[in-house]
C-alpha cells in the first residue's frame, strides 16, 4: 500500500477520534471474533508557528477560501528542535457544513541545519453547542534521507492545533502538537 493511500486511510479513521483509536467497532469485534487494536502515539515535538494577515478569497464553488501566511516560529521536542522558516502558508476552506479544512505546507530547519518539508492536513469540526472545536491533523514529513532525521520519512504522524490567547506583545501564532503513531 502506498504511503499516500495509507495516510488517506489514517486520515479518515482519525477524523472520528484521536489517540487512542481503534480499527474495529465493538460490533465488528463481536461479529468477527477479533479484539480491538488500539494504536498509541508518542509526543515528537510542539511547534509555535507565527502567522501573518489573512488573505480572504471569498466564496468559491467549494466554500469560503482563505490563505494565512506562515511567517516563522520554533519547534522543540525530545531529540529534535529548530525553527519554522517563513514562506509557507495555510490554505483554509470553510465548507458549507461549517467545518474547516486546512492544508498547510511549510519548512522546518533543525538545529543541525537539516531542512524538512511539512504537509499538514487538518479538520476543524465546529460544534453547535459552544464547546471548543474538534481539531486534529495528519502530518507528512519529507526529511533528507542521509540525515539523523530520516526516521520522519518512515512513520505516520498525527497532530493537534491550538490557538492560544495572544498577549499584547505577541505576534499571532498557533501551537501544533506532533505525535508519532506507534
């Protein structure tokens, strides 16, 4: 199975729940006689990503389209840290059902100088009862094959996205939590 097809499958599965999640429902388990397979994830890093002003394209045939420039930031976790380079962007689509799809593409530069491409696909489900939105993502990394970070090329990563309350001197930013599925 190709990595892209596998990522699509994981995305569909993850849209219902986050970590841990199951490949089989209880009904499937009872009728098939198999036990639930729980996947676990470990924290890889958190990224504070600064963002620029919103570019609003307005309504399109798919919904409301916006682009938010990625202007920089930092990331840090056990065994990996560095900066988020300016120049990426977050393409957003507010669908007719009110949910928001995000497709972000940007570059990380590690402390040892490696450049890592990031593609992050996010779903934000806006609740109607006032609870915080459900926000989860599937993240794909492209790291140099001959680097200490090549392990990023060979795993599935899930993510969280939060938007902290800004302090007066802060540039606008989001926090992305990255987790490797075990």
